[in-house]
């Protein structure tokens, strides 16, 4: 009987851990997308961008244009690359569908920049709102 109780408890704890860990925060998503673009992974960055309610053809054209622009030169090469991304604040709207994230980008030369992004929750995934 005790073994059954321990097994049930273990299964319950695993389910709780999976449920709590599966939903990314808007800040974690921003960090992931900014690290991707700094590493030259423009597809991952663009997959994290919400372009709005436009046709599939328009979305692909926009993605290709952004990818071309991003690929024209290494991001922050004149600042010795990106050394770190730090989330400074994350405010989720009351409806839970949008969030504002402020982060700091530290470059290899020590220079820093703060940026502000609006995030939108689409199908359970936090995306950068391209229209904000």
C-alpha cells in the first residue's frame, strides 16, 4: 500500500513539475530570441516574431526581407558581439495575452543598451509583436 502511495505521489510531483515548467515566460522568450539573433540564428528569431493577421504569402515575404536585412552584416560586430542579455522587467497584462519586457544587452566591449519589447501570447507561445 505504501509503495502505491509513493508511486502516486511521485507521478503527481512529475506532472506538477512538467506543468509548471512547460509554459515559458515572456522574459525567457525575449532572452531566447535575442540570443538567437546574436548567434546568427535568424530563423529562430523570426519564428519568435508575430507579424499579425496577414496572409501566409505576406508573412513569408516579410520574413525573407527581415532575414536578408539581418544577414547583411553581423549584429553588433563593431561592438565586439553580444556578451549577455539580461531581463530587467516583465509586466504581463491583466488579460494574460500581452506583456512588456525590458532587457539590457551587454556587448563584448562593455557597452550596454536597454530595449523594450511588447510580447503577445499566440497559441501558448510568447512572440515579439512586430507592430509595436
